[in-house]
């Protein structure tokens, strides 16, 4: 039986490599754009929650139950990667930290990670290789 497969030319291989490199570059650019948009939306959601708890910025309110307490550097899993985020803070009038529900939701372990651990757990237990 004859082998009719033709070898790819060097030019064809280099063109395919360039196309693949362009695809990877476009993919990274798209990921960066989507991540940036997600961070912008997250920041707006967190600030909206803080405003709901503390009231509008620079407004005096004698019945205030909480006040703005700046922000703190934090990390959040976004798009499968850890992203640095300035997390807004609020404190009650007696000095206790106010938890923002949106932050709590996004800071909790990624749903996909939880699912992967749950799916893998029976396999580890059956093999005796579970966590020690």
C-alpha cells in the first residue's frame, strides 16, 4: 500500500504556527478585556452595596448605622485566575466590619472548584487516597 500523504511544506507549517500564535494572542486579549469589564462591574456592585449600608458619600446622616472605612487590597478568583481587587470596607458605628454580600459571594470558593472536589471525593475515599 502506497503512502499518499504529502509532507507539509516549511512555508505551510510556518503559516499555521503564525495563525496559532495569533489565535493565542487574540484569546489573551479577549480574556483581558472580559476580565477588565468584570472588575469594573464588580467594583460598581460593591460600591452600590456600601452606599446602601452607609448612605451617599459626603452626606451627613444622624441616623447612620455604618460608615465608610476605605478599602483594602484583596484577591479574587476571576476567569480562572487570581485578580487583585481593592475591596471597599464599611464599619458599623460601634466599629464592627460590615460584610458586603456581593464580596462574600464572589470570595467564596469557585463553584467549579467545589463541584470538582465533590466529584473527585468518592474516588479518593474508595482508593484510600483521601485527604489525611
